């Protein structure tokens, strides 16, 4: 009876398998982290300035919930686009410090960054039906999205895991082909030995 012993895996192969597993776990966690907020009704903003330092730092991710505009109140931290004549053409995330109702009935809000010494030099009205309000932040995690915004970094982040997975697949394929060859060789050897044993008595009978 022949037995087949599985070949021992080399150190490089084991390390490669561990690396692939780690990369796949990290990719899965990152995918869940990327999609989960929207599934629960939250929007995600990366904080790229330091005007809210002390409350949350540059590089944080702010998770924000859309609420009816009438629910926005003084003390809320909101993300919005300042008025066109403000000279600021990007989203800001600041705290509401005043909420004034004009004689026309329109609300005028003013904001200020917690780390800024002065209020923002503009007032504005919220014209939409809803407004994102910060509910929680995650420090430093935003730098990942900042890095992925760079094309070369994004290619490396995608290419390296893909290369590791392809390499591991080739190693497993080679191991499978080698094992199949060994199995065929081990099956042939008993057959050849049996054939030799059956021929020998016949040869002796002829000589007798």
C-alpha cells in the first residue's frame, strides 16, 4: 500500500499566504468602512483644514447626518458651501454661532471655526430642505482618502494587493501540478514492481 505525504510548505510560501490573507482582510474592512456610513444614512467628509482644531483635527473624517434645515440650531457643526461673494469656493465645516430671522422671515446663519479667533465674515441662508450636521469624527482616517486621491498612490494601493494575490495563485497552481505528478509517479511504481514480479517466475520456468 502506497501513501502520499503532503509536501511541507516553504517559509516564503507561508509568508506569502499570510500577506495575501492580511491584504484581503484589510481590503474587506476598508470596503465596509467606505460603504457602511451611506447604508446608515450618514455622509462622509474629510477635514482638510485646521479651523476646527481642538474639536477635531486636520485629517479626520466627519460623519454627518442630514437633518431638516429647521432643525439646525446654534451650536451645531455643519458642512456647507459659503455664499458666492464670500471668496471661499470650497466646502467648510464650522460651528453655527448665530441664527437670525430677518423681517422677511428668512433665516441668516453665521459660523465660526472653533480654532479661529473671529467669526466667518459672511452670513448665509440654508436653501435646501436638509443640511448635513456632524455627528461624530474619526481622527487621522481621512488621510487615507487624501492619499487615494493621488493617481500613483491609488495604483500602488490596488496593484500591490493584486500582485500578491496573483503570485499566491501561481504558487498554489505550481504546488497542485507538482502534487499531481507525484501522485501519477507513485501509482506507476507499484504497477511496474508488480509486472516485474509476475515475469520472473515465468522466466525461471523456461530455464528449467
